[in-house]
């Protein structure tokens, strides 16, 4: 049987991609995690999650049943990727250090790690991402090494956004607003949810391509929900056709280089009942008050408690669906979330300048009751020294989003 190589090189296969961020910004991130490592006797870090590999390497992998990594010590930073990806990981990895392993032996991933592990005795891994199989394999492959958690510290570093990140997120919020406008444009009685969503997604992808001509175009999507399908924030798009009087939800999610933003709004098709208007307007009042509370020094749990009181005063608290907002940055519906920064009763984090947080109150009235449906408004705000800046510009409320129109015959 012919012996096959365990590693292969794609270094130099094509031109390096233009980085999403400057070299200074990427170096800042590596310096920050290396400082944590040196202060806590961690010799190296092996990141395996989508979010941390993307944050520190500027490379978003496609897992598809294979393992990936980004190995960082005080001297080097190297992405580890599967041969199926060719030279893409090398072209996208900041600094260009990349090891590509082949499929010819099942342990080639660990063989690649062994080439760069050096004398490390304490390696940081992400306890919230490494599963039992991978942990067992790491311990078996590297019996003399202690594996310690680095997920929490890495998350805390990601929570404070740099100036470059804020510029990036702000531009994405502009594109989300365009997606919202496209949703409204396509909304009409008789139009199916999926057609509205497709029009919005295509609008955003085309604008992303124009704004980031050197970037990847991956994962931008829209959820557009109608009627009972609005009862959950993450309900999938269906082929249900919009009916007159339907409550509607638009949810636009442009994705650029692993960064996600969201625009979410309540709409109605042609008209809304008095009870729907009452509930909608009150949810907008909670939304407005929530945005006022997003200031430096405010504690996440205190914000949730005050907004809970608003709902409780109207006997609506039992219909609240989830927390009032969360951190934005490197995240998506299938990876990464800065769980230390969520507007929930059990989160004691204090807001600081540089954090980017959503305000997104939602209530769901059960089917069959007056005003039934899910109501949700969603803005993104940058916490600043003296308050916040709202980077979402799309209108909301009954004055703007009772949409009139009928689908054209095919």
C-alpha cells in the first residue's frame, strides 16, 4: 500500500486575502490573549471554536465533520485545517502560518498539533466547546500536558470592542436596515414567507459584496415569519402565505467575516386589531425604555428587573419570551455567544464603554387569545463614556409598519 503524507502545504497557493481588520488590530488581539496566558502560567492556547479562531485568526472554517484549530504561544500563531479546504485557510489566516492535515490517517489532526506544540506543559482549551471525545483524545495524545480553561478569559476580551470592530459592526447595521426595507418592499397579502426572506437576503448579500469586495460571502440570512409562526424568535421560514391582518416578524442577519448583526421588527399586513395595536405599542415603550438604560455602569440584571416591572404592571410578564438583549460581535445562530454579557436576571455584568449590546424585548401572546402573536423590536447600541449610540436606523411601531399591498399574480 502506498504511504501517503500526513501533512500537506498550501502555503503560497494563490494570493493572501485582504484582512477584515488591520494588522495592528489583529496583533492587539493576540497580544491581549498572550498577556493573559503569561499572567496565568498558560504556555499555549489551542482554540477550536468558530468564534475564537475567527477572532484571533480572521479565518472562519467550515467544520463538516473535521477538526480545526488555532494554536497560539508567545512566539507563533498557527491555524490547523483540513486538506479539503485547500489554500483557503492559509489565505485567510492572519500572519499566514498554517498547517494542513490530510485524511489518510485519523489522528493526523493531532500529528499537526505535535509539530508546533514545542515544550508547552499547560495548554488552554475552551471548556465550553471541547467535547468529551476531543478532550479524551487530547489527553491520550499528549499525556504530559495539563489542559486548562481559556474560554472565559477569551470571551471577556471579546466583549470590549475595538474602534475597528465598532466601525465594522456599524456598517453591517446599515446593511441590516437595507434588508429590513427589502422585507417591507416584498411584504404583501398572498406573498409567501420564503419569497419575502429571499428578497431581503439577496439585497443584503449584494450590498455586502459592494462594501467588502475582498471579503467572503457566507451565511447572511433572513427569517420572515407570519401569524402563529411569529411566536418564536428563531422559527424557520416556511411557505405560508401572508393573510390580511397577520402579525409579521422580519429578522435580518447580515454576516461579514464571522460578525453578525440583527434587525428585528414587528409588522402587520394591511391592518391590525385594537388589541394588537395596544400590545405592540406597549412593547415599543419597553423597547424605548430599555435603550435608555444601556449606559456605562448599569448592571445587566438591574436592567432586566426594571423592564420586568413594566411588563408586570400590565400583567404581561408571563408572556415575555427571553432575555432583553446580548452582546454583538463574532457570533451566529450556530456558533459563539458572549454569554457573560446578556440582559438577563442572572447576569451581573456591568456595562462598559466599548461594549455593543442589543435591546430586544419580546412577548408572545398564545394563539386563540386577543392580540395573539409574537412582538419583538431589536436595535443595536454601542456603549460610550456618556451613554450610548444607536446604530440601528430602521423605524418601528404602528405608525410605520402596517404594510399595505397585495401580491402580484404569478
